[in-house]
C-alpha cells in the first residue's frame, strides 16, 4: 500500500476526491498546488489517500532488452515471449510450437 495526497471537497452528499486535478507524493506538494493554482477556491482541502501499489519499487523491468523468438527469429519484449522448456517462443508462434513440440 502506498500513501499519496489529493484534493478533496464536500459535494453535499459526502466528501469527494477531485481526481482530475491529480495526486502528489507529499502533503506539502499538494498544499502548494492548492495555494498557487487555486488561491480563490474555498471548501477544498488536502487529504491522504491509500492506494494499492501494484508494482513494488524494488521491481524494475528493463524495457530495452529484447528477446528473440526461436521460431520466427523476430525480437520481442519480455511480455510477448513465452518460455516453453527453455525455448523462447513469441505469442504468435506459440500455437504452432505447441502442436509440434519436439521430443
């Protein structure tokens, strides 16, 4: 879980997150935005929001490294390659490879 800060207002039926204005990593940044960009607005405040951070900061995907498909010899990114028995096969060649698995 990760905490970010956003701007909130009371729309009459409850507090509402002003999602179209964005989120900030610190309360100070959000407060500066509110003071500088919306100086004449009233009824808006900064509040902490807890979000589910799907990718932990420790995980880094190297987007520059490409992998070659062993069947068509075209290079793809890691998301489009499936490793079957230590053989790299792209998602386009996978059905044909599975039909003709050597062995």
